[in-house]
């Protein structure tokens, strides 16, 4: 029964979105987009914070690559 309810909700949502889009009324911003905008633009950005963020990103990527490589080695002998 839950699957049927989920499916009907999905179909109703799809039809309503299609109807709004075909009539030309678009929802420009959603709550998720507003949250992302606030997160991105709330803190001032300067060269120092950009360098820190790039270093954190590089470290995160290196950790992800190490983890993936270790999983590959462990799974394939």
C-alpha cells in the first residue's frame, strides 16, 4: 500500500510540475537553493580563506583517493 501511495504522490507531483511548466510559471527558488545561497555567500571570501578552502579540498580528495585505492587493493587481492 505504501508503494502505491508513493507512486501516486510521484505521479501527482509530476503532473503538477508539468502543468506549471507548460503554463510558464516556474518556481525560481526553492528552500534548498536558498539554503545553498546563504551558505555560499554568508561568509566573506578573501585570498586567505580561499587558500584554506583549497587546501581542505585537496586533503579531502587525497583522503578519498587513498580510501578508494585501499578498497580496490583489498577487494582484488
